[in-house]
C-alpha cells in the first residue's frame, strides 16, 4: 500500500516538473495567447452562426432545441480546449520522437512511456476554449431550467472525463501507428478534423453518418451522449455505458502501445 | 552464473526490409507488390564484459554496432540468442534495470532545446525519484567533474556543441548508472572537448566502477579509454581482445626510422628491411614484427645510427585500410 502511495506521489512530482518546464517554454511566446483567443472566438461565432441558420426553419434540429444544441457545442469546445492543452501538443510529438530517434530516451526512463508521451507537455492555450465551453453550458442549462445540483455537476464532470478519455485513447491509438509509418502518416490531424463533427447533435446528421459516428468512430459518445445525460434526455445509467466504452478504448490503447513497441526498431544513425 | 556485467550469447537480429527500384515505375511496383527480404544486422555474436571494464566497440557504418547497443539496453528485441545485463533481460525494460543503465547518443539529444539544461535535469531527477537535496549534490559533483558552471542556466540552444554534450552527459548520469552505453559520444566535438569528455568518462569509471561500452569513430577515444576492443563487421565479431593484439594482427610490419651521421648507400640499408623512404642520412624501413629485435641489433652494430624510432602505423590508418579492403577480411 505504502509503495503504491509513494508511486503516486512520485508520479505527481514528475507531472509537476513536466508542466513547469512546458509552461516555461510556452510562456516565452505571449502573443500566442492573443492569437488563440481570437481563433477560439472566431470558431465560436462561426458555429453559433451555422447553428442559428439551422434553427431559422424551425425550433428543432433532429429533435434538439437551440439551447440543448448549445450544450453539445459547449462540450465540443471543452474537448477542443483539452485537445489544444494536452492531446495535440503531446500526441503529435510522438511522430517526431520516432523520426528523430529520441523515443529511445523516453523508453529508457523508469516510468511508463505512455504516461510520459501523453502528459509531458501542458499548454495554456486551450484554456479560453474550455472556459467558453463551460460558460456556454451553464448559460444553456439555466435557460432550459435544468437543476444545477451538486449531483448533476458531478455527473457532468464524469461524462466529460469519460469522453476525454475516449478521445485521448483514439488519438493515442492512431499516434502509435507512427512506430510503423514514420512520416507517411499524421493521423492525428485527421482525427482532429473528424472531431469537428461533434459540434452538433448526432441526430442532425443523416442515418449513414450517424451510424459511422456511433459505432466506428465514437464521436456520438464524445459530445451528444454526455449532453443527453446532462439534460436528462436519457437516464443516468448511460453514464455507465460511456464509462465502459472509455475503459475499453483506454485498455486497447495501452495494449496496442505495448504491441507497437515490440515492432520498434529505433531510428538508426 | 558468471559475474559478468554484460553477457551475450549467439545474439542475432534480422530486419526485414523492402526493396525498391528507383523511378516512378519502381515506386508503383513497390506499392503494389512489396518484396521484402531479410537482412542480418547482427549475426550470432557472443561476448561478455566484466564489471568496471571499458570496452571499445568499433566497426564501419552499418556493421551492427548501434543495433547491438540497442539490444543491450533493451530498445530492440533480439531475433534470437541471449542477452543478460546485470542479471536482467534488457528488453523487459524493468524499472529496476533502467535505473542502472544509461544510453548516450552523440547525435540525439534529450535536453529540451528552449530551456536551460538544469530544467531537463530536474525532470530526470523527478523521473528517477531522486530527492531535491541529493539532486543538487549530484549536479554539483558531476558539473565539477565535467567543468560545467553557468552553462547549466542558459538555454540549450545558446550552448556550444561541447557544452551541450557535457550537459547531456550530466543529464544521462544523474541517476548514477553502473552500465553506460555510449554511442559516438564525442561526435562532432572539437579536440579540446573530445579530450574533456574522455577524461570525464575515465574519472567516472574510476569513481563508480562503472562498466562502459563505447562506440566511436575517433580512434583517439578508444585508444585513450579502452584496453579492450570488440571489432564488428557485417554483424560478426572479428576481433575481441586488447588493442595491441589488434594492431599486431592488422599490421604485421613495424615502421623503423633511422637517422645516420654518415651517408649510406641504399643497398646497405635495404638488406635490413623494406625501404619506404630514403635520403643518404635518413631512412624509413618496414620490418616484420618477428624479425624486429634481431634486425635492430644488426642495424645498431653495422650502421652509424644517431637516432632510431620504432612505431606502429597509426591505428586509424589500419582500421581504415581494413574496412576499405572490403569483403574478404581475414584476421
């Protein structure tokens, strides 16, 4: 028990050091903050504009009213923020580690290599998007008079955690393939553009796409299902489904990484 | 069980590579019908290294040095054969094993480019679970051994190559590994920094009894640090022993320089050995190793010698000749 506890203390020390150093790098470029803020606001107004066009023809989009659809958009913006803060800076670097051979140094550290590769860097530039996402959700929940009880907030964060984990696992899975396909394949960018489909409720899409987004690439579980749980469109048991799916994807990503490492040949000089 | 730090038995690594002919046609063909073939990078090599030994690992590019080093530290899974490093199977990458080894690669850096080395070093300290106070002690100790001072507080991008390499060594040795794998640690360094790095490695070895396996293209690194060399070519070990015996194998002839106080004819000198260079009061001869002592005593008896110098041809030269001679190596 004690050694387990020490291990977690040690990991949090490591993360602290990780994030100290990465913030030190990021904050060298203050202008980034402004650019990021402008781009987040641009994105937000673009999405709002499109959404308002949809609602011009009627009060419902695939059975969702405007404020309910805003919650989906809010969750999307939070995930987008998490992507900018953690997923993109870390996972898109895996390809470079493989290409430059610096993955060797990571693998030879007495720490889980997946942990290192996934959480080495944290970037503050995802914060605006996360904040706006949260504000959007609070505003919508108040507008449709959902009770903001502690229990609901807890459920909301559980859902958010699970959907981030699904997104992370998918992304890490794709990034792992760079062990074989060095430089040919920057799959992570592809995933990021598919994620855009999560801006709007799934039922707004035609049936074919909906099936793909539910079963093949679980975009539905990233934004729509969490939103349905929060609004109370589906029962709370759905949380269990999202959590199980997240756990499965996470387990697959770990397994796959171990498998990929068996094939790692290390860039030669 | 032997007490060796590193023991390797019939270690083999095969790669499968795809063949591609140049041009558009070749590319299409490569895309449609990929043909792979197996290349043996390391071919059943065996050796063992005792604790505290410093062994030079030499061979031409593509001989299998880096592949072997990476199998020894666990990055590459062997195709067949056994490796044991301080009693561990390296490719399991157990933390207990990783805390005792390090890999330093001259052409790849682990320090973060935009930050001072100290920041990266402290990340390593946290990863290896070294307490802050102990970390500071170790940094002070290693920095003074390396001759590093304020450089540790300047961003890596502003350091010279030599300073950067020294900082890399500090980062790689903070956890006091007992096994060091060094792949071209002095690559691209100027002569002064090269000597500095060598001196450091030698004193680290003395202080901690660390075992080192060092590959380098600079024979100076090998001659000044390693009594033993392993020469690898086409994935096979063709010499494992002292540097002196390697020289003897490679160079059966010694070179003898003579200075004379009276001019001598070419013929009178030529009977002692093969003349490489000659003026009437100076000569350079090649004499077989076995006949060396008798020839020299004859020369001293017969000729008016003012100065005599016996030397081996430089090892760099020998190795270069060896690798240029190509496929048919027979030593």
